[in-house]
C-alpha cells in the first residue's frame, strides 16, 4: 500500500468517525452544547458540561478531517495520481469546506 493510499484510508476512516460523532451529537441533542463558533462559551476549552464536550469533540474531529482532506489533495497532485483522482480530491476539499461553513453558526 502506498503512502497516498494509506492517507486516503486514514481520511476515510476519520470521516466515518466524524459521522459517528455527528450521530452522537444528534442523539444526545448536543448540537447547541457550544452556542458560539469557533469558541465554546467564548473560550477555547468548553466548560465541564457533557453536551458542550460532545459538541466540541465533533468540532475537533471535523478539524482533523479538514486537515486530512487538504493534505490528501496536495499529496494527490504531488505524487502524480491520475487526473480524475487529483480533481476528486479538489472536489472533496471544496465539499468539506462548504460543509464546515454550513456547520459554523452565523457564518452562512
């Protein structure tokens, strides 16, 4: 397995973790656990409250996904992947950033 393939697999696994944590946010009604963005109650670290930590963990995993997808796109171009793979990673970056903007309260 090449480094690019391992990075793609890690990005895919992290995305599934994000989906699971998103389900946890929804199931526990923690979507408003942090009322402001990008901070949580005006601080970088949320208060000792379950819903705030669940929502904050979702934000942290999403941040990792943004970085992984961006690194994957750069790696696709640098490693000379097929044209379709390179453009698919650019599309993935656009979709992840678009979803992040939608999830950020008050940005869109």
